[in-house]
């Protein structure tokens, strides 16, 4: 089963950023400009993350990546990083949860 | 992206190291966490170099666990840089070895193969420039012609190249039979005693017929022919006179034998023996026929050379016992045939056919004699020169 969705579509609301707020109608412009992180989940074994800005933490059970809107967190078991290149990587393993940056809620920070 | 390198990195913040390497342009096939402080990174050669340089710069412990693909092959060949050189030298040596002739053989065949002289043939080949170590591009036809011309009397010479071996095959010429000169007058005489079985004269006058007994030196074929009604002229006699001849051998043995039997009478003598003298202790009686046994009995041990020599004599009586005649015949028969064969080998002709052989036994007095006879047939006609030469 292929279950693909974009981070921008999944996020309930945009994270407030200083001096920057795009109207919803212009989100595709931000997406096309590559400023918006995109996560593509294929089943529960693979997660493609594009446009991230860095690897904050990496272990067998947790991967934290920095994005333009804040850190995102992937938890599971036996996680590995594949095809790691600047701004993109694939997280493989048994993925249990993907937590995306939420401007209104708690950021998926450490712990 | 190929995972040719597998690198283990151990540091406190490996994520930072990955970020640094990614900024430098590295790409990683796979990143696994092995422990709290170590990462296993699979990447291509260029990325591995970037990662290792970053580790070196920040004094991070990094170790290449495995190498695969082209870089591994390159490293393997780099470590074995002498292998191509060795292979090249080996190939060159093989080419040098296989490109030359190292073995030269001479074989002979045909009816007169035993007349072939291998050394002479090889010397002739050597004179033609053929020796071990020359290149294989030898003109075999020229070699065959050179050997035919200079190696002796051969009806065929062939040279064949098989690998590093040059085989020269030659067929020696069959020697021509002696020329029959009809004008060289000669007679044919018998070279042995015998009974004529058949007589054939191809030239000359036959003097004997089948059933005649001939003696050694007797004229068999006279070398003359009728020139006119009154005159004869000498010619070389030619023909065959097959005679039967016998060669006998003998062997004899006594039909009785003496068997010693102890009578029971015996005597003993003892003497004290030292290295310097002998002192008789008791004297024993001696017998005409006796069997004596001597015993040496040490007296003083190892360091005193003193011993008693005791001689025991037993009186013997001899009985005359007849031998087994059949066993005696079985022993005598091969001895007699061996004697006859020795006489045949010493006096017989060069070519003969054994027609029969038998053995007779005769007893005279105490002895049994075996007389073996070998009957042969052979051509007895020889020239007088050949007769005197024998």
C-alpha cells in the first residue's frame, strides 16, 4: 500500500515565523521554492524526507531532522538512514510515528 | 551511488560529522547506528575520502571496515603490484621455452631397424645446425634432405616437430644380399655329420640324395656344369642340403647313497684352555668314523681367559641305501638335456629347427646314466672356406 502525503498537507497549521507568513494560497510557491520540508511515507518501512536542513539526532529508535519550520521526529525500531545527501534522505526501518513541526503545538524536540 | 566502502566512525556527535561531510559533497548509501558513539557508514570512494578527511581533521576515530568494487580491486592490485610483472616474466619464459627445440630423438623402424646408429644420425643433425635450444622454425624438409645425404644409408628420413621435441625417424637400408658370381668356382660340402632329408641344387651337380648319410666335409654339390657333351666347366655351386643331426648330452648319478647312523658309542675329552697353552684333563677315544662336537665352558668369568674345552665324539656307521629311481630320473633328465643343449649351442649351425628330443636311461653297476638327444634339421651345405673357418 502506498501512503504518500506531504508535510505541508499534513500540518494542521503553519509554524509562526518571524517576519514571514505565507497565505495558504501561496503554499505551492513555497513548496516549489524548496523551502518547505517534504516527507513521503511508503508503508511503514520507508520514509523519504526532502528539504530538511540537517540531522539533529540519529539512533536506532529515533531520528530527528531539522527543517525550515522546526525539527521533525521519526520513531520506530531498527532505523537506518539511506541515500543520505544534502537536504534529502530515506529513513528505513520499522517506523512507528512521524512527528512533524507544529506551529501551535509542542515541538517534537528532544525527549 | 555504490556502497564500496564501509566505514566505522566513533565520536560523541556523529550527526555533526555527517553534516560536515554532506556539506563537503559526500553522499552516503546507508548510515546505521552501531552504538551510542559509533556509526557504520556505507558510501562510495569519494564520499569515504571526504568522511575520512573530516575525521582526520577533527581527530575522530574512523576505520575502514571493508572495501568492495573497483576501489577494492584497485587496492588489491596495488598491493600486488609485482603480480603483473611476475605474470609477464612467466609468460615470457614460457614463450622462450616453448618457442625452442629442447629434445631431439632418433628412432629407427623397418626391417633393418637394428642397423640404425642413433649417435651418427644425431651427429649428422648437429652438423646440419640442429641442436637443443634452437628456435622451432626449422626447415624440416631441408633437414630431412641433409640427413638423407650425410647421415648414412637410409631409405627414409623424416623429421617431425612435436612441441619442444624434434623426432627424427629413419628407416635404414636393407643390406643387399651377396652377389652370386657364377664364374667363381666352388663346391658345397657338409658342415656336420647327418642324414640327408632333402637336397636341392640351384647350380652345380648334386652328389647326395635324401636318406644318404653324410660326414663332415663330404662333397654335397659339385660346382661344375656340362658345357658340352665331353666337357664340363667349373661354376659356383648353389643349393640347399637339409640334414638331420643329433646332439647328445649325458648326466649320471649313483643309485645308492651312504647314510650315517650313530652306533651309540661315544667318548668325551676335556682340556683346560688359556690364550697361551692348552692342558689336557681327560683323553677321549677317537673313532674311524665319528662326529665330534666341541663345547667351550668359561671358568674364570669375563676377565680371566680360562675355559674348559669339552669334545664329545660319537661313533658313526654308514648304511648303503638305494635312492628313489623315479626321483633320480627326474633329476637327471634336465641335466642331460642341458648338456645336449650346450653342445648344440657350441657346435650347432646358426639356423636350425628342433625336430625331436628324448632321453634314455641306462644303469651300469651303481650308476644311473641319462642320455638326452636333441634332433635338429639344418642346411648343411657350406663352402669349403666357411667349413675351415668354423
